[in-house]
């Protein structure tokens, strides 16, 4: 009994420290990564090329100011936004349509939704290689089919006019299932009463879709969209393994451009400045995202 | 919904069939290609009927590609081994670090707790190159470039946030009362954690581990920047292989098949948990 009372304060201090002790290792492992982050911000304010070390110097925001009049930079912004808008837009519409088709829990629908996971679990870099083989001008099955359909001279990723289409197609192939499974889970978790009441009253189905399904599904759609926006604006794997950003500058999105800036032109400072701008965009997006995601998470936990 | 007409049912089935063709055809076609000789592949029109050969897989497994121009070494098996090693060690370390942290975030409301949790989550969303490019310069200085240790460390950025947030959700679903009862029985905190909490969250921990494994396996950019040929996983290795022997299409297809099989198998096995895992626990599957 006496031993217990003596031990009590010590134990309380221990339990107070315990959560820190438990989470600290995980944090420490990741904090090492914060150092390069700060370095990147610092680099972005330098004149710094690996091939001209003597020229290195601090120039404040000149790299950023130079971007304003740099048409290559605006091309990168344009391509990135176009890529993001197209992929996320198509994936959202497509994913919602598929989720609604598979909504009913039949054995066939469940099997279909499981099979649709396969593209999502394929590494995007490898998915791009798969499509590259299928669109090869000499033997690619898709090149052949397109020709059979009467479109001659369709060069897929190797022509500037169709390169964006091709990488967007690969992105849609990989990531539509992501939106689909999130929305399918959302659809299946919706309460049934409003739909039953609408059916009893003979409400037209288009009305049900726009006035009941869509509003109730909105939180899921917003979360899925933000998730994809964050990934899509940073896309690297698919574009890099498909075309390395080419032909010309057609597919130079932020990360591909900064990769080439770093390794091909050894312009560390410019590459860092590009990435800091991209980071600012994703930071703003992820703040919106996390709020939305927390709301949905709260709801999922609450109904569990 | 009960009044679906026959016509509508047929349209639905046709649509689902078209969707399945679009999403499964590439995998099916590459699988076929991996059993074709180069002559079969180059034949016009492309045909799904041919005499299958395992020579592509043989070349990859033996690492020697004999062609008219001579013998070419293919380090693909090495890449496959690197993928296995990097992904599994990264996930084991992430579990050791992440599960206790997830437990702390789920059970204790402590100062800075949420801030730390969100800092860890935010790593999931930052542009990887922002960190990787300066890191590659640092790694050169401290000698971590092109080492498994360096890569595994960086892979924690993929695996840890995932495990942390998924497992946390599972711990939060377990009522703490069971743990209190066990503690009152005179057992230490650590025993309660390992004997009660971890087994109860077991399925969740396993699912998070498998998902993290898939994400590590599928990662491309980390190893592209930090590893040279003999440490590269399959994602980077396959691309290098394409560049090195651009015309051995059958082997490329076989390499892709071998590279995606593990993740696809895991996905099919753990599909029940994927929805929850992919949404970091925001949507219940």
C-alpha cells in the first residue's frame, strides 16, 4: 500500500510523457526530411547552377520575378492546369457513372468493382509503359485499331497534338477506379428513406439524381476530387515514363520540368523555385482538403 | 429502382462490359505479349492467337538475352529483388514506428498531438521532388546516395503517414474499456498494448501494411533520383530496360507482368480494406 502511494506521482509523469515517447520516433524519421525542404526554399533564392559553381550567389526573389516574363514558365503552368483539369474532370464524371452502374449489391457488380481495382494497383510508371507498348506505331494494338477505324496518322504520345490526350488517357485508366470505389462506398452508405419516399411519390429519376443523390454524395465527391487534384497537379511518373515531357515542351508539367531543369540544365535554383511554387499550390489545396476530409472521417467514425 | 425494365437491364450490362474491357484489356494484352516472340508481336494485324513461348521469362530469369547482335545482360531479377527488399523492409520499419504512434494519437489527447499527426499527414501531399532534389545533394555528402538504408529512410515518407492514419482509425474503433479492465487486473501499459490493443486492431494493421507495401512497390520517383542501376526497383528498372534494349518487346512485356503481379495479387487479396485505406480512413468500405 505504501509502495503504491510512493509510486503514484512517478507513474503519472510517466503516462504524461508516454504519448510523446510513442510518437517521437515516427516524427524524428520524418523531420530529417524537413531539412531538405528548407534547403529547397533557400536554393530558390540563389543563382545556383551545378556547372557554374563560381556564379553562386544570393539574389532574393529574382528567380521568381524572372518567371513572370518567362514564356516557358507560363507554358508549364498552362500544361499543368490543363492536365489536372482534364484528368480530374473526366475521372470524376466517369467514376460517378461507373459507381452508379455498380451500385446494386449483386455478385456480378461486386466482382466488377473488384476487377476495376487492378489498374489502380498498377504502378503508374509501369502503366505508362504498358500503354506505350500498345500505342507503338509499328505493332501497337491500339495504333492498329485506330487505323482500322479510319484515322490514319494518329501518333499518340509522339505527336504534339495528341501527346496530352495520350497521357490523360493513361491517367484516366489508372485513377478512375480510385474515384469510383470512393463514390461507390459513399453511394452504398447513403440512407435509403429519401430514395424510397421519392420512388413512392413517383418522382422522375433525373430529379432524384440531381436533387437527392448528388447533394447527399457531395462530401464524398469533394474529398475524392481534392485527393485527385493534389496528386494530379504533381503528376510525374506517367508523363516521365511515357515521353519524358516531350515532344518539345508539350508535356512539361511542374515536376517534370524541374526534374529536367535540375539534371539536364543543372540549374538547381530554377528547379527549386518551380517546386516551391508547386508546393504553395498544393499547400493551399491540402488545407482545404484536410478540413473536408476530417468532416467525412468524423462521419465515417460516427456511423461505425 | 425496382421497376427496371428489361431494356435498361441490357443497357446496364453492355455498359459494364464495355467498362471492364477498357480497364482490363491493357493488362490482358500485355500478359499475352509476354508469351509472344518478337515476330508474333510485330505481325500485322495483331492477333490474340499464337503459339505461346516462355522464352521471354527465361531470358529475364537467367539474366541473359541471346540475340543476333550478341548477348545482353538483363539485371531485371536484381530489380525485382530490390523491390521486394525495399518495400518489405520499409513497411516493417514503418509498422514498428507507426503503430505505437497511431496508438498514442488514438488514445491520448496530448498537447501538440494533433499538430504532430497533421505534420506527418502533410508529407503525403507535398511534391516529392521538392524534398528529393536537395536530399540527393545531401545524400552525396553524407554517403547515403545509392544505399538501401537511404532509400528505406525516404520510403518512410510513403509508408508512415498511410499506416499512421489508417491504424489510428482502427484503434479509435476499439472501446478503451477492455484495456482499462485489463489494466485494473494489474497489467502494465506495455502488456495491455501488445496483448489487447494490437491483436484487436490486427486486421487493420495488416491491411495498412499491405497497402503501404503496394505504395512503396509502385513508387517511381524516389529511386529514380536516389538509386543507381544496382539498387533500383522494378518501376525504374523497367524504364531503364526499355531504354537499353528498346526492341525486345516480348521481354519488356514479361518484365511488366512480373512487376505488377505482386501488387495486383495483394490488391485482390486485401480488396475489402482498400477503400478505407485509400481514403486514409475517411470512407468506410
